C-alpha cells in the first residue's frame, strides 16, 4: 500500500489510531520502514493534556503521513482548518470505522491529498484498501474473502449486498477459517486499475455506528464507548431507537452501572446543554441484540443517519 500511495520509505506519521494507555507521544518504528510516529489521541478541547500535545506537535513538524481512526482524522482536519494550520502529507490513511463522504471532503480539503480507507479486523488483521478509483481491493495473498449471496435478507443486507467472510491462514498460533465479520459489502466487480485482489465498490457494515443527537447531528461512538469501558462496566451494548437517547444494556450489578450512567450523563449535560447531543438510559434487564450471523456489535443503530461530519470531542 505504501508503494501505491507513493509514501517515502521513512519520515514522520501523525498516528491517530486507537492507542493503548501509556503510549508515548513520540515512538520510533524500526526497519524496513523507519518512521517516527507521533501518537495523538482524539482532539478534545476540554482535556488540557490533549490540547497541549496538539499545540506542541501539529503544524510544528513536517508530516509525511496521517493515519488513524476516521473520526479522529476528521477532528484533526477540523482542528487545522479552524487555526489556519497547513499540513501537506503524502497520504492520509483512515481505518477502524466508516468515514462518511462529508468527512472525506473535509479531510481532503484540509490536507490537499486523497483519503485512502483501509479495512481490517482484529481477528484477521489487514485485509483490504482503496485504490485510486475508491474501490476496495482485498489482499488475496493475505486473506481469502467471500461475500455472501446478495438479497438473502441476512444481517440487514439488501439487493446486491452480502456479508463479508474472511479466511486468514498466515497466523501460525491461530489460523482463522471463514470468520463471519458481521460487515457488509457489495458483490465483487472488476476494477481495471491494475491492482490485484477481489474488488468491491463499497463496504457498508460499519457505516451505522454513528450516534444521533437530539439536535440531529451525528456523533462518533468511540469516546462514549471508551468512557463506558473506563467506568468498569464488565459488558455492555449501546442501542439507539430515538434521537438523543441511547439505551445502555449491561451485565453485572445494576446499581453500580446506574451510578456510572449518572456520572457520564452529568458530563454530557455539562458539555451539550439543553436540546443538544444525547444522554444514556440504563436498561439492565434488556437482552443484547445480535446480527443474523450471530455477531454482537457494541453499537446498534436503528435510525437513519444524517449526512454530516461526525462530532467527536464531547467526553
């Protein structure tokens, strides 16, 4: 992928991935591609340590590549545009979550280069990336993709869309055979760009993870999911059936979860104010919801999503 994007063999990358606690701000990457990674969390104007990191780094050093989760890349683009900061990377690589078209336009305006979406799972690793025609090429040397029958009604699919099933045999400790990802894609097509691999013109399964606020805005779910995990909930799922309200299904003692929900809602109230954003409603006696393939997603979205850039800095 680096060769296709024309990325240099070494340089500096702003890494906005889902970082582990304690990850250093600067981190060298060894051969064969010796890069210096600058590890930034999602921008939050209410977190002094995050603000300080952005002020110390963004716009103060040359950047060859920007990579990370889609909502964080969008937040970085907005940060730069608001402050007149000009970054001109050779490539922008987004992963982990769906990037809406409005977010893609914002990022490409801010950084002056196209966005390349990458598809991967924690079970199979890196699986596919976009070519210059914005078609997704599965890397058949690393993973064998199958896209299920179209229009079978499974997992929310529609005409021309099927479930993605992956087989990866390169992992010596644990080969993964016919892993049902729970994600959806359109049926394979021909591309003609010259790159190999099974091609699809759209990945659809991760486009329905946004949260819809009372004001009709779209919000990235990842800050909320991180806050719920940090609150010590042993297992949970967020379900949305109406704007501005999120049903939290959880296991474990209900009283402890209720206290965590009250605390998070207090923080959401302080940030959003009236008639904006969303709040949690604890539903300890509800059951988890599963896809037709048996996968339990952390976010179940039943609403039509607005065609707007996701907001991310609320917790």
